[in-house]
C-alpha cells in the first residue's frame, strides 16, 4: 500500500483528482508483482491541529481515505506526475479492506 495525504478534497463527477509522482505511479501499476498494490489517499482538514485526536484509548483521524488499484494502468510519457482519479465510491474502510483481502486470498485483484 502506498499511503499519501492531502488537504485538497475538491472533486467532480464522483471522483477526486490526485497528482501522483511518476515513480509512485510506475511502482503501483502493472500485474507482474507477487503482492497486489494499492494507492490510499487520506484527505485531512486544512488545519493541522484538526487532523488527529490521540489518547491511550483511541486514535481518531479526521476526514476520509480513498483507495485505487493501478494494476491495469497504462504506461505514460509524463515525466513528473500523473493525475489519477480516486472514485468517491472506494472509501478505504475496514469492510473495504476485508473485501480486498478476501479477493486477493482467492487469487483476485484488490
């Protein structure tokens, strides 16, 4: 899993654009890897003090995370970054992670 963080949350048509460095894009794409890879982008509040609340009982992270598999993503001629679209329907939740692990366990993709 490649984990990224951003405070930008503006999206259209049910997805959020995210500029991913070309090295990370190339590391995440392709199906010739033993362990499937995904991109997870955490959207956080603009104010740093609002990102996390932590105590001995809990760790609370504000806003939401979305995931994307770049397994079948095409090669690109870009040299600095590639803007990917994170579907609003793909929240990175406990249930989403369980489903991914079941699919991978049965030989599928995330």
